[in-house]
């Protein structure tokens, strides 16, 4: 499902050039839950963004569901993400002025999702947020926010989930719940690429790749 | 979940950053609406007051017309029939005729069935030097009224001067202390003063009236007259040419002219009064036009400045909004919303801002007009002052302009790298 080959990426700043990715390759298959570990600045988030089509590498290729991501135009990449990809972030990135239900349904802005509202309610129920449907993100606990973000990521029944430190701000119970959801998603035929610096979180994955200074360790 | 829901929710959340944009647009729209409606209110007020003034003038003129009609009905016009060859310039400047016509002409006219003339008075008039006194006077020989043959007897309008007598003009009598009963000598012949006329303020005051036959003898013009006075013609002023034509058809070698009469003077005064009233109205109208021009020039000068200022203000606020929503742009981009859709969300927000602003400005503009226009424009009809095309134009143009103002900030926002944005804490 995800195939990254020999990815290289550098950032230039006044302090010099940072090599974020240096010849990184990666493959995540159907039903597989892969964790990428590494210290801060090791390039793991850059790898995730590159694999998700949000950051073009300097060289190398990314194939997502058989499509060479960076050979297609930006709108086509957006369409692919809208239809087949879900995101979960450490900061939740919920839209503050939308209710929980509206946040979960936000992907509808990008593509037509069949029975979106009933699917959203189903997810609310699944993640114990039914009574929070009309609340706004700032009225939720951090655990609830992440569950809402996870619900949003799952609305379009994606084939791939990208999760960037999804448990970074959560208590152990909520962290376990989120990891369990990711695992369950993979078991049901999805592919998960989890980026984390927590060993416990990485341990939940089927396979772990460790990055150090932009290179596989 | 639609883009409109998202935009409306965002507006609700950031109402205080949304409203200044609406107010700026309302200001621009209000200025435009008020400019047009104030001009229209001014025009309507002008038209209304003008109509009232014209009606007042017409009413006064109608009253004068009625009075004039009554006067002319009682007085009639005075017509003087002169030989056709008589130059009017000489006649008016010298008060004497240089051409003569047979006295028989008056009989011909009296025999005709002319209905518009009441009295016929033949006369012989010359300006002479009164040799005994050495001063210039006007000598008029009159014989009294010639009756119309087809009409019954009437009281004569002027009695003839008896032979051997003279009637003196007021100035002639007073300057020489002549009185009724005195005798005077004119061109070697003695006359008894039969009457002294009251002052008339014209050439009549230096005129001597004597019997026509005696005048013909004194002036050496036997059987000749200089004209026929046709008095109290029954005609309206406007029909005078018809009377002249009728007289001239009976006496083809003559011309008929109208004397300056009191009725004519009044008619002239009436015309003058109308002219003055019309001038006053024209001056008032010119004043109103000048005020209108001032309103128009202010509107023409200020409206574009206000609109441009508001446009820039909306653009600045859109820029600020776009910066504030960077993370949102990153999230939407990450979950697969295309740049075009995100761009449309920004423009939709601006268009709603424009729509609300234009509605608010439109209402404010009308309210402003109601406040500043006079009682000639009642409050409940103020909306009618706005040109029909303005409301749809504003409702179409303002959201478009607001969307244009947001175009660059929106374009910059959607171009931002979502990866960078999502990496920001």
C-alpha cells in the first residue's frame, strides 16, 4: 500500500543544511501496522509527510495504493488523500469552530462520502463520543479530542492511516484506546504508518523502523 | 457538512474579526446609496416645490387674467385708423400725421356692418407752433361721434367741441393761467375756453381741441382728416389683429393701430409680473441645481475614495483572517480538501461579508437619506428614492468586490505548505 524508495530530503537554513532524510526506503502492506521510531529531529515526521503526499522529497519515489504520488498534480494527490487516507496528529488539529460531529464530517468537503452522517454517528458511538457530538473541541478532554480526530480520520473508510505521535498528549488509558483502534484498523485490512518516539507505542506495531539523523538505524 | 456550514461556523466563531469587514462594506455601500437617494430626494423636492411655485404663479396670473378680461370688457380697446402711407415712426415721434385721408372715410366705415367698434371719431391732428404764444402744441380738430348707420342711437362717448370754443390740455391752461370762459387767440382766431382737461400725464396736457371744420380751415386741410379714432372696440387683446383686418378690409387705404390703453398697460404689467415670477423661479431653480451639483460632486469625489478605502480595509482584514487560519488550511489540506475548495471557502466568506455589508449599507443609506432629506420625502417612501437598478447592482457588485479583495490573501493562504503549517506548534 505504501512504498517509499530511497527518499532524500534536505532543509536549508542560516545555520546550515539539515539532511532530514537520507536514502530512506519503506514498505507498508495491506493489514500491516508499521511504527517509525526515532528521537526528535530524526526525520520520522518528514518521512510520514513525504509518504502522505504532503511534502515532496528531493529525490526518491513514493507509491501510494499503486500511484506514484509526486508524478500526479496536487489536486489529484488531495483527491487520493480525501478518498483513501486518514490522518491523526499529536495536536489533534480539530477545527475549533466546528462541533465534534462537524469536525468528524469535515472530510466531506473534499469528496463525496456515502452516508457520511450515519457513519459519523457510528464512529461517535464507537469512540464513546455520542454525548459530545454537539460540543466544540475546547470543551473536550485531550483524550476525547484525539478520539474525535481518530473518528475524522476514519470517516471516509480509508485504506491507509498516518498517525504522527497520536498518543503524545494522552494519558495511558486514552493512549491505549487509540493504539488499539489503529491496530484494529490494520487487522481489518488497512495499513497504518505510526510515527512515535515512545517505545511502548511502537511496540504495538507489527514492525518498527528506527531513524537516526535521517537514516535507518 | 458543506462549505457554507464551515464558513458560517467560522463567522460565528470569529464574529468580531468578521464584523469590521461588514461595517467597512456597509460604509461604502451606504455612501453610494445615500449619494444616489439624496440626489433623487433633492430632485423630487425641487420638482415638488417648483410645481407649487408654478401653480402659485399660474393662480396669480389666472386672477390677473380674469381681472384683465373684466377690465377690457368694460373699457374696450382704442384703435386709431390712419392713412396707409402714414409712417408710424413719424407719427409716434412727432405726434402728428404727415398724410391725410378724406373725411368721407369715416362715413364709409359707419355704413359698414362692423360689429367690434362702438364709437367712431374722425380727427385732424397736427403739431404746430402757437404763434401768439411762441410754443409748440398739438392741435386736434374733432367733430364728435359719427353714428353707425345700422345701429340705434347711443350716448356719444365724446361730445363735439362747439364751434368757436377750445378745450385745453391741463399744462397749457395752468402754465398760462387760462380758465374756462377765458378767451384765447390761436393763429389769429379767437376761441372761448370751453373746458380744461384734468392732467393725463402725456401729450394730451399740451393739446388744444377745437371743432374739426375750424381746424381744417386753420390748417388749410379742408375735407381732410389725419385719422379716425375707433373707441371701445369689443374685442379681447388677442383678437386685435382681426379687428385691424376688418377695418382695413373696409378702408383698404388705411392702417389700424392700437392705442396704449389702461387695459394694455395692465396686460403688459401682467406679462411683466409673470416674467418676474418666472425669473424668481428660475433663480430658485438655479440655486437648487447648484446645490445638486455640489451634492453630486461630493458624491463623485468621495464615494470612490471611501469605496477604495473600504476595499483595502477588507483586503487587509481578509489577509489577517487568512493568517489566523493557517493551521486550518493545513488540516483541510491534509484531510484531502483541494486548494481550489479551500480557496473557495475564503472567497465564500468574503462574499457573505460583502452581501451582509451591502444589505446593511443599503438600509443605512436609505435611513441617512430619510434623516437628511426634507419633509417633502416621507420616511416610509424613502426606499423609493433609490434607483431600481442600484439594489441589484450593489447586491451583485459588492460581494464580488469583497471576494476580489480577499483573492490575494486567499491565494497566499492556500499556497502555504501544509506540512510546514502542521509542524508548527
